[in-house]
């Protein structure tokens, strides 16, 4: 299964990358094993989001920027509101990166 490296830019992905870098620099972990961990992280995030997330969210906001490059959409919204069945959350600025899930199964 192919995966994207999108989730490495998330908070948890950045923390994992920083920790792996530290471990490689300390000699605790080989660079090859660190890369394998990141690849497994990509696969695990993709699988978890596909199989475990069932809720739907509505997003409304002012579209500041959009871009489509290499089959990946990037949207930057200002004054966005996220709504699900239970709650609503507003944020000043959000970046959404989306890709076609059909590309993952190729």
C-alpha cells in the first residue's frame, strides 16, 4: 500500500521526527531504523484514519488560498468554523492538505 508523508507535519509526526533525530545523533538508533519507523508511522496513520474515524465535520470559512499540485489539494481558510453533531469550534486560520485516497491503494 502506498502512503503519503502528510502526517509527518502534524504535531505528533513532528515530535516523532525530532525524537528519532535525537536518538540517531546519540547513537541509540541507526538512521535506517529511524526511516523504517517513519514509514511505519505513515502507514499506521493512514490505516487508523481509514478504519477508526467515523465522524463527519462541516467546515465553513473564508478561502484565502488554494492550490492543486501533484494530486494534493492545499486550502488555507481564515475565520473557519468546524461543526460536528456535538460541538462547534472556531479558529482564526487553518491549513488543510488533502489527497485522493484512491492514490493510496495503487
